C-alpha cells in the first residue's frame, strides 16, 4: 500500500517552535522600526509577551531566546505556568481586570500590575504584598472613551487615584495604561494614545514621578510607539490565535 511521507511529532514541534520564534523576532523588528521612525531609542520600548491562552512550553521557548517579560490575564490559568517556570528568571505582568478576592495571589506572585483602577484594590495589594518582596510596580488604567465592560478611570480622575497609589509604601506607581477602542487608521490610533501621553504629562507636572506608558497591542503597536509607549503588550502577533478549552 502506498503511503505519504511520514512526519514525526518532533518535526511538528520543531516547526511550531521555529514559527513562534520567527513571529517573536518579527514583532521585535516592528517595534524597533517604529522606534527608529519616530526618533526613539529601540530599547526605550519594552515588550510584554501576552501569553494568556498559551502553554508554559511556549513561554519557555521564548525565554530561551531572551524574552523575559510575560503578561497574563487570568489567575487560574497563570498560576500553574508560574509554578512550572519558576526555574526561569522571568518578570510577570498582570494585565487583566483584578477582582478584590484575587489581589493576594497577584500581590504574592506578580512583578507588575497594569490595570489598577480602584483605590480599594490598591490598598489590598499594598497590604498583601509580602514583606520580603520589592514594591509591586503598578500602572493606573485610564479609560480614554467610555466602553461597557472595560476597566479604567476617566482621565480627569487619574490624578486623584495616582496620588493615593503613590502614597502606598509597598506599591511603586510607574505610570498609566490604556486599552483604547479599535480605530482603523494610524492617525486615529495615535490620537488616542497621545491623549494618554498628555494625561501622564499632567500628572508629572503635578509632582508625580512617572516613567511608564503601557499601551499598544498587535494591531496598533506602531501608533503606540509613535505616541511614546514604553511597554507594548503583544499576544497574537507572537503566539498566534488563542485556543481555549
């Protein structure tokens, strides 16, 4: 009986790994190209690889290439990965909406929180951060336009919340974060991101020491870099489509 070529499981795995690494490399090149175009240093824009919906093995493969910052949205999914990868020196970013009953886990296991939008959550994170851990890096999430189901404070409320967060000793307020509504053109995307940059400058002028703008995802990272992003949060362009059970 005639049969087709036999493809081993190792061949499939090696191909998937190459594709993953290639996508990660291409994403880094996109960031570098955008930075260069807009007169910025390439290393002024950090990459958080959003690994939600993807297995620990994929994270390990990118870590072997030098990627160190990974973002997770769901604690139930994230914790097994953190445990499996604890032999690696990785920086973990929590990028999902944070509920009050989940703050202890985040305070104990993560290095960054990008989505802080309530004083109550900030207080809980501060109280639950272990004494032996460095201050938890946090960004205040700003809602640039009202969108049902999305977190964030309006720009006019960002200063008040930021001042309260900055006063908490076990938190380190780093800057602002946004997840803007989709826009079709580069100019429209950039205009939204520049609103966050303006908001940050206002907070700096008010006396807060901020150095972080967390903004930009797969579809709009170039516009975010043009507007001053210091972290871009990229998932699909690196890992491909997510597969949930």
